[in-house]
C-alpha cells in the first residue's frame, strides 16, 4: 500500500480524466466542464484506498454529525434543479470525507510515502511551471498525461500578466487556472512549514522554496497576499532565537511579492467578480430556504445575460456565496458555525489554524475549493492529516 499512498499524493495536482457529457452538461449548446461527470486518475486511486479502508470509513460516517448532514442533503436533493448533477456532486463530497477519514487514520503508518508523494509532486510541478513561464506556452508531450491543457500566450481567454511592458503567461502547471494552482501549493507550503512530522530539513526547505516559486509565477494576487500574511504571522508567532533570521524570512518574500503584485493582470477581473457576486445574491434571495442543489449553481447563473465579449460562465468567485446558493440558508449556517467552532478549537494549533485560514481567505475571491478536483481532494487529505 505504500506505493498507492505515494502515487495518490504525487498525482493529486494532476487532472487527467475522462469527461462524460450528457444533456445536462450543456448550456446554450455549449459543453460545460463543471456540469460533466468526470472520472479522474486520482479517483481510481481514491477508490482503491476507500476499498482497503472501508471499515474506517463506515465507523467515521456513523457519527451523528454526518447522519444529520445526510438528512439535510436529501432535502436539498428534492429541490435540486438537476438530480444527476446533484448526485455526482454528492459522490464527490463523500469522496472528500472518506479521504479525510483514511488519512486521519493511516498517516502515521504511511507518513514517509505521503510526504514523499507531496514533495515529488512539488518538484515535478515546479519544472513544468518554470518551463511554461519561460516558453510562454504549454509543453504537452508527456505532460498531457498529467492533465496539462494546450495553450499559448495568444489563446483566447488565457490568463496573462504584464510586467514593465512585457506580456507574461501566468503559469498553469497541470491545473485549469493559475489561481487554483497557487491555492493548492499554498496549502502544501503551509503543511511543510508548520508540521513537525516533516523531519528532513533539506527536503522541507526545498519544498518551501519551490512552492513559493510556483505561487509567485502564478501571479495570483489573492494567494500571494494570503501567503505573505500567513507567512509573517507564522514567523512572528513561533519564537526563534535569531531575530535577524526571522526578519529575513519575512522581508525576502515581501520584496518578491511587491514585484509580482505590481504586474497587471485581467483589467476586468474585479468587475467580473463583482457581477458574479451580485448575481449570486439574487439567486440566494430567490432560493433562500432550499438552494438550487449541490453543483447546480451554473444552471441558475445561466439565466443572467453574459456581459463580456467571450463566453463567461463560471461559478461565483466566493465559496460562501456559492455554498449558500446551492444548499440554502439552513445547511450553510450549520456549516459556517461548525467552521467557526473549528477555528476556536484549533486556535493554538498553528498548522490547522493557518491552513484553515488559507482556505477561508482565498475562498473570499475564488471558487476552486468547492469546484475543482485537485483542490477539493487536497482538503480532505490535508485536514485528515493535521486534525
């Protein structure tokens, strides 16, 4: 099983998979990936882990919290605009919680395989990210089998940045967008930074350096700001005998961040996000009690006119509004209260606190923690380890 845990953690950043497009996967005749059930390579490894740990999972789901959650989700299913989409998202939710239970139980036994898998994935992704940044296009070849999509600097809608008059391709790695790439490796960075179970210091600092590189080359301003904030908080909170060393650790990323934050990205980014947020508030107000159903947000979003010159249909860039629109006020309040209690319970656990804050803060202006395969599975794995 060591090789399974290693390969699963190594492949977590990848998105190689088979999309299945049904009638409900189309809007206005256009195929929407978010609405297409997809079997990813990581799902196959997750299924193997679930089958080998089914007793642990059954015990975990017998808790009253999950019994009540199941009841509420059944009610949510009755009002879902598309039952097949709801069922698919329900399966993905089960997968995340199952991984949480597995890694919570098995991490001490398979620690070396899990940490090694994470570290190797960082090394491989950093090679791809730097290559994309230098060549200004995807590499394809073997990288296709890791889920890298084809793109160039001239691809319509591609994420770009401008720095001192030079047009730059924001690094994608094997992700669908640089923001989700940055968010993923922000959590990996914080895990290696704060977890004392990572005892190999050479490995630890190599991973921290490469994760920082990936985050900066993504040009994701939201993630870079959260990275700076949590990094500073961590170094100030942990007492160190060398004050100069602490100061250098804080100022070095700050100077780099100033350079990358000065780059000009999509000039319409704020306007698009604001438009989506206002539309989500309308959807919430119209379905305040029941929501539109897990995974069904885009079906409601499609009723609004598209104001931009190219097709722009994606979830609201805010995990709180997205979750509330899909599940309704009751389930949302229960979950939000539960998150607040977790913050209170783990306020002295620096690893849990920083990783949870990273998700909550980056989730204010993006949706990938609830919608994208790599990011959602990472939540189950990491929180299972650190909690």
